[in-house]
C-alpha cells in the first residue's frame, strides 16, 4: 500500500478547512442531496463528501456507508487532494498503490474510486466529493463533468455558509477593515479637500492626521512625479480628473516624496461617488515601491537571461494551442539562418522545415506528451537550414499555461543545434562497431584453434594413458584453461564497457555450485599443499535464483586469487552466511579468506581498476590479465551486489561478496554423463558444416565416441547442396565460413528443407551472435571449445524427424 503524500501547503490547507467551521457538524439536507445525486449519476453504491484533516477523512455527508470517518493514511481521498482534476482508480486490484489497502481488502471493499477535489476559490483542496463501488467501473466524460460540477457546488455551499456567518460581523468590522487595509484610502470632497482617510494612507504618505486632513491636490507640499520623471501638475492628479470629468481614473502610477523624505511609488485608482454634499472622490492607492524595484531587477534579469540563452545556443518557441500560432525568438530563427522579422509566426514555419522522414515521429512525441504518456516533449529531428544543409535539432517543451478546466492552452520549449554532437556520436558508433568486429574476429580466431586443443585433450583423457602422460596432459589442459580465462576476461570486459552484458535468472543449487568452484581449484591448490575449506551457514538456502554462470565466475575469481597469493601448505577458507532475509529474499555474504601475502591500503584503493595488480612483479610471478577483480566487481554491482576487501601486508586478505538473491526451489536436474551408446537411443543423420580441418576431425571423433557417424562439408553452400541430396535430422553449423556463411545457409535450409534441426557450433560467442543464429532459424547454440556435455544435450533434446 502506498500512503498519500502530504501537500506542500498542508498547514495553509488545514487552516482553510478549519475556517469553514464544518468539521464534526451535523448532517445537512443540501449536502445529502448532493451525495445522492452523485451516486445516481455515477451509478455507484457509495458517495461521500470527505474532508481531509491532519489525521483522518471525515464525512460531512455519506450515502451508502455507515462509518463517519476513516484514517487519513489509508484514504483514497488523501491521494485525490494532490491534484485539481478528478482522481480515478478504475480497479484497485490492478493498482499497486491500493491493491493491499485495508479499505480494498475489507469493508467497504473499495475497488472503484473517483474523487473530485473540493477546491476552494483560493486554490486549497480541502477534501473530495467521491463515488465508490465494490466493482470496477469506468466513468464517461459526462459523469466526470457532473462529478466535478457537483464538487464545485459543494464548495459554493461551504462558501455560502461561511458568508452567512460573516455577514453579521461586517458592519462592526468595517472600520477595522479600512484601518487594516494594505491600501491607503482617502476621500476628497467636491472642492478637492481630503475629508476622510484610513491609517494605511497616513503610513504610506508618511503624514500625520493633521498634515493630511483638508489638504488638496494643488498643495505645494506635494512633490509628485510621473514615471518618466516629469512633475505632476494639480490638474493631472487622478482625483482632480475625476472631479473635472466625472469618470473613474484607474491604474495611475505616481511617485511622491513622503513626509519622511523617501520616494514612494503609488498605484492609484480614483472613482466618483455621489454624496449629499455633492460629488466626492474615493481614491485607493497601494505602495508599489518594492514592485517597481522588482521590475527594474526583472529587466536586468531579462537582459542576463537573453545573454545566457545566447551563450547556451537555445532558441525559444511558444505555441498557442487555442489559435495554433507559434512565436519564435531571434535565436530560433538564426539557428536556421533565418531573419525572425521575416518568418510567419505559425506552426507551418516549423513544420515545413522538418525532414519529411522525421515529422511523424515529432508529432507522435508531441501526442505522447499531450496524452500524459511522457513527462515532457522531447525529440531529435532534422531541419533544413537556409543554406540547404540539414541540421540536427534537440527539441524540448512543456505546457506553460492551462485554462480553468486544466486543459493546456500554451506549449513552450527550446531548440538546440546538436549537429556537431550527432556527428561525433556517429564517429563513436563507427569506432565501437569496429571494436566489436575486432573482438568478435579475435574471439573466433582464438577459440577455433582452442577448440581443437581442448577438444583433443578431452578425447585423450578417454584413452589409456600412463601416469606421466596424464600428468603432461593435465599440464596442457591447465594452460588451455588459462588461455580461455584470459580470453573470457577480455570479452567480458569489452561487453561491460559496451553495456551489452546480459544476465540470466535461473534456479540452481547454490551448495553444489560452491562445491564445484572449490573442486575447480583443487589441482592448483593441491600442487602447493594448499587446502580449501568450505563452510556454509545452515540459514543459506540450497536453491537460489540468479545467473549461476556469473555467480560462479565471481567466486572462482576470488578463490583463484586467494589460492594464487597464499603461501604453501596454507588453508583458504570460503565462508557463506545469510546476513538477513525478508521472505524469500536473502542477502548473502560470501567471504574468501587467505593468510597469504596481503596488501597495503594504497594497493587496495586501486585494486578494482582495470589492468591493475598489486605491483609489476605480481604479473611476472603469478600471471593474470589484471581484469579478474575489476570484472568481478562490475558484475557484482550490475547484479545489485558489492565486493569488499580487508587486507594487511604479510597477514592475508579477505574478499567478501554481498548480494541479494531470491530463494529458489528444489531441482532434480543432474549433470549429464557422456553415453558412448547414445546413437542407439537417439539416432540422428548428422551433417557437420565446419571449414577448419582440425575442428572437423575433432567433431567427427567426439561424435564417434557417442556412436554416431556424420557427413562433413566446409562451407554453407556445400551444406545447402548436401541438403538437396540427403535428409539430415541434425546440422551442426559454424557461423564464419568461406563461400557462404552459416547464417545465410541456415536461412535457406530452414525455409526449403523441413524436419531438419540446425544448431550453431561456433566460436562467435557474443549475445548478438546468438540472436542472429536464432533469427536465421537455428534451434540451439554450442560455443567453442565444444564439450561432450553440450553435444550430448543437443543430441538428446532434438529427436530425429
């Protein structure tokens, strides 16, 4: 449930509400008639006149409800008084602010709500006239208009009630009002003599009663000036003009030297009145000295604003939505090489210069803003300069004026020439594309031979070997794994930099994953007598939902560092604990603790920067790219977590990953075991499309290990030709090949040959590569280096047709 915010003018609003003296008063027939009418018009079970005070909403009138009040913090009306328009909730079950509100879950089971704010003449929203129902509803425009009109009627009766109470006090207060007015008042008789005045007149003029009484406009003691600095003559004074013409004089500005010797500026209105002794003049005047100072300051600010807009390069436009006329300023015209004095001030001036391919999108963005789908209008489009070239304009705007009903009537905004910025962006995009192409090619070229190396190692491990051969093979495998780690670090870093890294949300066994991470580092640690100890707190859930690959990657990096920088025969400890949980959301802390070489604070401060290690000797002695910790930190932050480090030189280091994960569910899925008789259970006619000879040989041998035979071709065109002659239930397709690439071949085969499953088997491992494969009709994706498990999964999953 979302509580309604407190209006910024809450103190004044409550004061306005209390001024009506209506809270906790008895019901009144006129208000009861209004609620009944609202209920009938809107076809709602409940209708209320709800007044929102500091802690409750109290019902002056209620139709269809027994309660007299409810707490403000759960009220719908608390939300409704935040704006001037009708506040409507058509279905509270679908509204996150109210779906769990007690008034929705319990009596009166509010599902539909529409509240028209009770807006006082001075703009305070003291409550609502609302209609409520336990069924969802939609009001038509007539119902909305009626509800809003009735809300105004309610406020009118509030005002009328107060007026009735006040009218008896008016006569007694009249003299006090005169003497407490902010305006000065003087009354002059038919001869121009001042016969009456209020205290404010004395204060503004700086005179005593004796100095003002009996004085006229011709008195030489007046030192009056006009706005242009000229002196006022007696005949020019507004009061004397009224006596001479019998007509009111309004809005005269006069400067006087007060009795205190100060220049005061007055705004004077003088009107004639008929009295028993003849024509009289009542003059009211207000001290506008401060306003005049503001006007002078405003003029200075306007000049400064003009300079700022010139410096910022912003052009201003102002669109009158009622007349469709548009005012453009000088800067707007100059941006397009135009003279503002020569262009028509109409919408077509702008419209005719917008590129035809951009105009529809401009109007769509304008409509989205006008319909409330966006917070402001913003669009980038091309406009034709007077010299014939196209320039890029960043166009922004907001409603600057509304009518009494809240309908926008004025739309104001700015133009900014971003042509140079767009050109720079295009250059950056070209450079980024070149970088991505280079990285993709580098990945492909490295993974292709690595596929052969690691694949052949995998095949060799399944043959009979001597202890010495196994040892050498393990060394080769370790080197291969190190190369793949370096390559993956570089690719991950590039994807993070390009903001192209994606995450998967999968259910997995966290405890098993931790054991796998531990086991992965066993060989490296065992060679140096280092033991890895895993401690998992009983509060840590076994199954969680997250990106298991990235979680494993971070923990492997941290553990690898701990083992790498530990002393021989040390113990590295992995502690996993639950810091706290809220429902199924668990905040976990993974701590990797070693007693190794440690670090000083200045090293810790730069530890997570790219391509950084403790010192230059670290790389030579321990190896690595200097990317592992940087990538781990950035992965952690992208997943909503963080990595902290505590270390002391010579005493060891503790890395801690804090991350919040959702608790998962128990999964019975296990690891697949390579079955050498798989072909008997899952028969396939297999076509391998691969241009690299080593990878052809490797794939063939891996398939033979599982009992399969295959046909091999070395490019996409050959694959298409082969499909014309023979049926294949499974095609393992490389992406980059001469003559015809795998994407093109897959599109053709998917279209022309049914019953054939194409699976990418490629060194192109970027996410965009996967997308291209699936769009071309491929059904699955195996990255290189190829593993037996991946091949077996595909062979099991896709049955021959």
